[in-house]
């Protein structure tokens, strides 16, 4: 990967962040639009989880990552501390992978 | 998690307070909204640094992966400093490592980064009235973690504090982790053998929990997951995540306002 590629990616990534925060005036984000916007993390985080645990390229798969996900969901539901959720999910995946 | 430190009563406060402040911010719509609400409490600040430390571990795995994919240590560090959006960085480097073209590395990285534009819109009312320079600086830390924790806070002041605290904690830890992973990659070994690829999504599971306290949040979360599951086999990488943003529409249209029907606590659990 060249330096130009990294700089290009940096400029594009920053432009996307700034477009939302600076480009769109706060006045444009009122009432219903604001309610929609503040729900975005609720919709996007589960999608990121699905893509990172249940997908391999363009296939849905159940592998060692799914075991880690199951542990994370149970622990998060029981309101376990963040570090425990992340640590035990990683350990579970590592163990299942080593065993498989 | 950051918000649990406020105790059991916090759940209801988030739900009812959240909507009240949302409407207040809408009405005020002008220069710095009156600080009607409380700042972020110290317990939440500590929790945010714990989160940052965990993100540092992801940073280590990014550093290892990046140098394995052929980036120099300086390039890996520059990427985390300048690009600073984890999922996109992993996607770009992953495509390169798999022998993909630069074009497809860019494509999937930028599709993933597109959600930050939506997060920026979500944070815009909180930052309204701040100077342009401050908002341009804030833009660099508009990411999953800062937006997720900020939007889970009950009031505008706490949102702003949570946004900066989380963004800075993640920025510092992510970059320190990247540097460590890039320099000491050989000593650390294969991140997948340590299960670190599961740690990243597990962190997102934890981050989404405060949003599941409201029925709207649960509908949006279930919808987002469903959209991603359906689209993974059908669409190129990145598209399932961008499309998941549409799940907020049914969540708002078909779910009564939280102040009318919100459950008294999060007992209903993970939708």
C-alpha cells in the first residue's frame, strides 16, 4: 500500500466524518430527523457485529467467531463489565478455534 | 459499560430524559443550548478509559495485521492517526492482505466509513454553537464508540462530554495499540489465534446495549441485524452495513414514542 493510497483514504474518511458533523447544520437535524439520527448506532452496530462474526466474504458462516459472539451477547445482557465481555468473547473464540 | 455506573435508575432516565433533551435541542436550535442538564459523572469517565484500553487491544491486532499485509510501521501508524476508523482500516488492509486490488480496498473501506457521515449528523445538534475549528477537530473522532456512548446519554452536556472523552480515549489507545502491534508484531503472533477478531464485534455488542433500553432502539437493532444478514450473500462488502441504517425508519414510524410506552427498565433484554 503506497503513501498516496493511505493519504487518499485519510482525506476521504475525514471528509465523510466532517460532512455529517460540520456540513449539515444542526438546524437541519431537528425533531423527527434527530430521532432518526440518534437511533443510527442502534441499527449500525448490530449490522457490524453480524458482518464481523457471521460472514466470510459473501457467505453466512457459523465458526469460532459465532461462539465468541454468543458469549458476548449473554454477558452483555447480564450487564457484565466491558472488559469481561470483550476478553471472554476473544478467549472463547480462541479456544473453539484451537479445538477445531 | 459507561452508563451502568449511574445505577439502576439510569435506564429510565436515559429513555425519558433522552427524548426530552432531543426535543429541547430541536427547539433551541440556536447558539449554545442552555446547559440544562448534568455533566458526565466521574464513574462514566473511568468506564470510558476502560473501553479505550480494550480498543487498544484491537489497535494491537490492527498493527499486526497491517505489517503482515506489507505496510511499513510508519504507514500502519499513519493510517491509524489519519484514517482513524477501525472497521474501514481492517477492511482496507484485509483486502490488500488477501491480494485484492487497491480499488476494492478503497471501495469497501469507504462504504464502511460512510456510516461516520450518519454519525456526524447524529452529533451535529450536540456540537451546534461550537466554533468551526472545534467542530473540524471533533470530526476526526466521529466514530462508532464516541457516537454510541454519546447518544446513550440523557442530556446535551453529558452527550458532549461523553463524545469528547470517548473519542480521545479511543484515539490515544487505538494509536498506541497500532504502534505496539506494528513494532512487536512478530512477538505477538497471529491475532486470530488469540481470538482478537471476535473481540472487535464483542465490543460492539457491549456498546449497543444501552440503546436496547428503549423499544425503538430494540426495533432498530433487530432491523439492522436482519438487513445485514439478508444482504451479506447478495451485496458487496460494506453495502450490508450502510443499508442497515434504513432500520431506523421503521423503528421511528412503527414504534410509539418512548415517553408513552417505554418499559420501566432494560429487563426486556436483548431484542
